[in-house]
C-alpha cells in the first residue's frame, strides 16, 4: 500500500509538471524570440538614426561604437544591397532586399545560422540605405535550452519533494492502518482486550473506535455466555438429582411396583428436558413483551419436582396460594428461579419446604422457606470454593432480567423471596349518563 500511494503521488506530480511545463516551455521559446527581435530592432534603430544623415547626403557612413551590453552584429547596406560598413555578407540577403523595397518597416528572418533583422533608412519616401542587425541562432538556442534545463531541474526538485512528502504522509497514513489491521487480527484470534491506537486522523480514529466498541461488546457477550454456561450447568443438577434419588429408591425397594419407578423416572427426564429447553431459550432470549404467567401450572410443576426430591428424604412440600396477583414474566425464567430455590432447600435445608405465592402490593411475591439452620450474616449469593451460591447467583440474574428481585427475606427460618412486577389491572371503562 505504501508503494502504491507513493507511486500515485509521484505520477500525479509528473502529470501536473508535464501539463504545466509543456506550454511554459513553448512560452519561453516565444519569449526569447521576441526578446531577440527587440534587441536586434533596438540595435538597428540606434545605428539607423546615427547614419541616416550620411546616407541621405550620399556620404560614407561611419558605424557608431556599439553598447557594452549589445553583442548584435550590425551592418550598413546601400539600397542596392552592397555592404558599406559593419559586419555582414557582402551582398544583401532576403531581409535586406525586402527592407530596401520600402514595403515594410521591419523585416526579421532566419538566414542560415543567424537571426537577421533589417530596417530601411528613408529620406522622405526614398530608401537611402538598409541597416542589418544579426545574432547567431546558437545563442538563441542556448538561452532556450538553459532555461529549459533550469525548468527541468525545478520540475525534478518538485517531483523529489513530492516523493519525500508522499513517503512522510504515507507513513503517517499507513502506520495507523497497519496498527488497526494488527488490532483486528488480534481480535480475530480471540483477544477481545485488543484496542487500536489513535492516529489523530478522524476517519481512521472513527474506525478504531468502532472496532474497540465491537471488541468490548463481543468480549462482554462472550463473558456473559461463559458465565451463563457455567451457572446453567450447575442448574441442571436439580432434575438429575431427582432422577437419581428416584432410581436409588427403586433399587432399595425391589418389591415395589417397577412401573411406578419408571413413570417417575420418565417424569424426571421430562423435567430435565424442560430445564435444558428453558436454559437454551433464556440464553438466546431478548427482553420483549411477556404473556401472563400461568401461576397454577407453574406451582403444579414445582409440586411434582419438589415431591420427587423430598419424598426420598422423608420430607414434605407445602404450597400455599394467598390471592396472588397476575404477572407478565417469562415462565421459563420463573421456573428456573424456583427450581434453584427448591434445590437449595433440599440440599442445604431441613424439614418441610413451604412455597407461598402472595400479593405484595405492586408485585407478585413467591416465598420458598424450609426449617434449616439460621443463615445469620452469611451471604447465600456469594460463590464459595465448593461451588455453593452459583445457582442462587444465576437465579438472581434471571429474576433481575425479568424486572424482578430475589433476596433473602428471613435468615431464620431461611426464606427466599422472589418479587415479580405485577401486571397492571385492566382499565375499567368509564360510563356516563343516568340509569333509568
């Protein structure tokens, strides 16, 4: 890319120089021709004025001393074309003959290797002589060539400066792009902490800021997905534990009806499948309008899952509905939160587990309590080295994603409360008028 930019810059400089130099070179040539004509005309007029009296009187003219800075060769001719004084051919040439004809005031021509200018000397309407001024063509060519060489040198210097500036600005332009490409490469390799440096060029910096924002979003998304995957794997333990306990109970009581154990195992497998589907759906889901929560069906699922977990331990589950309000939340999220609380009560609690759905003003409250020991100042949502708290942390994240809250409402007996925003009651239509 560097080469291409430098080459294009130098090419543009060459084209611009050529477009400028060609007409300027022609103008220089024309200028020197006009300048040579002016100098010859001045020299010829000076001599013509000096010798006009002698020529008009028929006397032999005396060529005046030339100026120090005038190197034109001047000759004086008769009207018939014979050289009287000065420098020039013995016999007049075409320019002198044309000037002697008195049809033109000044005649300039190229004769051989000289530029010749002839002016007539008049006495009234009669031509008494011709003054010839000449310069070598080589002198004119030398002046033109030297000027062209100077122009070529300036053009070369301009192209050289363009090349140097192109290298400098190309480095300034390409280096940020290379660093941006390197940052993009690190991002493609999985380094989401890669950040592109700022170059001070608004367009490149804008691309860098966009790339940095993209890297940050991808990193945050990946981190959330990793955390969700780790916590979700812990969440699968609840239905697996229930299935294992049912199978172990069936093995310990071989006289019991095997079909009942099979049916219970199939029900636990169904709950496991539902848990997997819920977790996958929640992992992909975005916040959107929710349908009204079917609390009755949800509590029935909680009852089935709780009995499967608690009955092998000889413990009971009690579910109470205390006029709970409706709520518009994702059933999958609430199901998983209650599954975590139920598993926590089974694993770390004792005695009867009580689930109460009640009205908490502007919220639907679901309490999950057991008869376990006092939690005291312990933070149940903190992850311990043994892994405790992962499920509760996931449950709290799911509750907050639905606009609710999950908290430890009482440490003794341990009671966790899930608060979900209640649905707005339907508006009562206003009626006007009087009844008859």
